[in-house]
């Protein structure tokens, strides 16, 4: 009773209201350089040619990177290692990063972005999940075994054994309902930001606004091909995330690579438009229910089918697919339950978790 019903001072409250909290974009290191990303204007295309010579020659530019500098893929889950820090050949949504400029300041880096020349071969795009379900081509990812279907899941469980369809058919009332939940984004106050630095002993430190520092740590070791023991990831105080910073991001990989190559600290802070490209927002979900109910209102069985729009990459795909229907028997008294789900790829920014 010493705590309940009484005001409590936030542990971090004083630092925040006095401006002492040090967010990722507040990290300033000596000799620090600034990173900007060039992004695809096409939702679906092949990169035919990329010329960065003019950008390299721009005064104040220290380094220009392309997909050729990143041969190793990464992903938040071991089952979905399908993203490149910079797309080498194939872009899958508007905003997919294709090149990076590291310069003396952000303005110079932005100027150099306009000097990068990319020739694309546009491909047909798929923006509707029903279209992705029906059309195996154009293939957004070659590794998918079922055209543009990323993941398929199906299971049955409940407190009683028996046929779900029979239980529903024998009910006093049968309801068939179709719902569509539009996807949305997190829009945290703080944009994604990070600073990477190599010390004299060859150890890399990354300060990031991430919510998943251990996953970032693992992916950095994979992408950079350096021992994990040589990498430290510091999750800075977070100015809002809600799940939107629960994924490993392209800019973290690129900043770290640039810091390794240049031996100088490298910072990037995404602008608001780039946060929307990064996305990882809630999946749009189409849900079809068939539910049996007795006269006194008790559920006899349910069959739920969901179709979720995953956007251009795998991300949390297998987990997101599972949780669109896995918890129905937790919230409802369901003696018999069947769940079937499909997550499809579309040419839109990738989806992820959202609180």
C-alpha cells in the first residue's frame, strides 16, 4: 500500500524534462561524418547500372557505397534472411536503399545523392494481397516455394477433439463474417538514428535508437563478417518505438560498414519520409470467420482464415502470421478451432510488429 494509488516520480523523468537525456541523434563524436541513403523511386525493378563517380568526386564526400559492397543478407529472424543493406540487383518497394553517401555533413551528403545515376528496368508490381495470392509472377523473392506466398500456416486445437466443420454445422447458429484490418504505422516522435564508431583496437560500437540491440548485434557480425566479440551495440534512450524499432535496419548496417572502412564515426538520422519507407508497421489483414454458436450463446467451433500483406521482405513474417490467429482460444472459450493463414509479398514497404 506504500505504492498503490500514490504518485511516483519517473526514474528518467528529470533527465527528460531538463533535456539531459541523450538520444541517438544527440551522440556527437570527434571527426564524425554523416550518412545519407539513395532510395529507389520504383516499387519493383531490376538495377541495370549504377554510376557513383560524380558523387565520389563531389567536394566533401568521403565514401560512396552500393549493393556490391554488401554481399551478405540479414534479417531479424533466422528463417527470413532476405534483406541486403543496399539492394545489389533487385528493388522491391519505393524507398528500397540502393546506395549510400558518407560526407563531411548532412547537406553535402544530400547534394551528392542527386549525382548518383541509376538505370532501372521496371517490373510489374503487385500491391494487393489477393493478387499476390493468385499470381506467382512476377516473383518478388526467388526463394519462396509458392510464388509470392511467403509463409503458410495451419493448425487445429481446442479443449475437445473432433471435427471442426461438423461441430460448426451442428450448431444452432452459424455466422460467416469477413473483416479487413488496414495496416498502419507507428509514427514515433523520434526518428530512427544511429552512430557507428571504430576504436583504435578494432572494436566497433553502434549507438542506435533500436528496441532490439541483441538482434542488431548478431546481424552486424553476419553482415560485416567480423567476430561478435568485437562489436558493441548500445540501445540509446528511445523517443518512442511501439514495435517500429523492433527490427534490424539497413541504415545500421551501412553506418557500421562505413565506420569500419573509414576509421571515423558515422551518423545517420532518418527524416520523417524515410521513417515511412522503413515502415515495419502493422500488417494489413483480411480475416474470414466461420463460427458456430448454440442457442444460449456458447461457441461450438471456429474456422479462421487470414491473409496478411507482408510488403517487400520477410521481417517478422513467420511470427506475425502465427499471431494473427494463434490466441483465439486464449480469449474465447473455443472447444474446437482451426486456423489457416498465408503471408504474401507485395511491392510495398515491409511490415513488422506493432504494439
